[in-house]
């Protein structure tokens, strides 16, 4: 069922951060929200998550009207650019935390944590503390933590934005492989054209709070719908 955004707007004062956006994100797909800084990507992601309430319009998550559901009622996992891990907890404890507060049985938590450590390829590092990990490893722990409660939707806001170019490139390919294994509906915010092209099934190009184009990376690249998309994505930059 995925995610349906229907004519959603969000203003801050007189400023339209998200302006009459409609979108359909297919269940199990990996979609990039791509646009320059200030184009409304994070606001749209926060609206999908329930961290912001729209002024108008409707948000459907996996077939249900979620517009007025709290964050907790939506079955969502998040990773932000600076999504701090708990410093005083090991990798295992960080991943287990969300399961423990949901009162999942101990044996099940243990099993799930080991499974997730394998999934994010941090098998040997479960007893380390965040300060003993690289930036890329920390973001993989953050992803494992977000995936732990088996969310229906995963929202990533520039998750690799703070990392250096080489690590970002590795993590991109890694995220694609992870998604091919897990198939959770994923919305990925980035301002990096190459990242969007390489990782996603579909790209939503945003500009000034509006959607300029939705399409596969090839569609958007070969057939830009607007002058903005052409200048933002095109080979001539
Ligand atoms: P992006 O993620 O594409 O960089 P954002 O969604 O963060 O864009 O922001 C879009 C615009 O909305 C920005 O100009 C920002 O200053 C404004 N904005 C976002 N959140 C708030 C807020 N809570 N209060 C006031 N203005 C905001
Ligand atoms: Mg942002």
C-alpha cells in the first residue's frame, strides 16, 4: 500500500515550505526526495512521519488515513544526519532499546539484535560503544536501530550527509543492497543528484516546496519535465 500524500501543504508564517504536494510511493520501493537546500524535503519527510501536522491535505500510510495519527501510532523508523546514538550504551544495547521499551520478550530481543547486526554487517562490533566506531559504522547502527521494530516505512533524512565522499559512496551501494533484502518502503532525502540516481527506484524532484517531477532515475535524467529539473539533474551543470 505504501505512502499516499494528497495535496499536502505546510506553511511557516507566510512561507510555504510544502505547497500542495501529491505523491504516491509504492509499497516496498526506495524513493529519493531530491532538491536543493530549502526546497521542503525535510518538512515533507516530517509530515509523513507525524513530526509535523499538515495545514491541509491528507497522508495515507499503508492504506490508513494517518493525517492525525501521532508519531508513535505510525509504524515508522527514522534515521537523521545527526541521529545520535546513546553514548553510554553498546551497539547491541542501542539496537535493543526500541524493542525493550516496547516490552518485547528478552529472548526475542536477543535474537533480533543478532539478526540486525548481521544485516548491517557489524557482526563483530556489538559490544563496542559509539565512540569506538567510524561515522559510517554509526549510521549503520542507527539504521539497525530504526529497523529493529520492523517498521512499515523507513524515513532517512540525509543519513550519510555528514560523512566523507568515499564512505558515502560505499554506504549508498550498501543501502541499495540492504533494501533489496529488507524491502521496507523507504523514503530517502538527499540534495545529491548522484546519490539519488544510484540508490533509488524513483526520484521525486522538489523545488520551492513543490514537486517538479516524479520518475525513475532514467526518466528524470533523459526526460526532465521542467527547466528546473534540467538544470538541477542534467549533465550540463
Ligand atoms: P530542505 O530539507 O529541502 O533543505 P526544509 O524542509 O528543511 O528544506 O525547509 C524548507 C524551508 O522551510 C526552509 O526555508 C526552512 O527555513 C523553512 N522551515 C522549515 N522548518 C521550519 C520551522 N519549524 N519554522 C520555520 N521555518 C521552517
Ligand atoms: Mg533537509
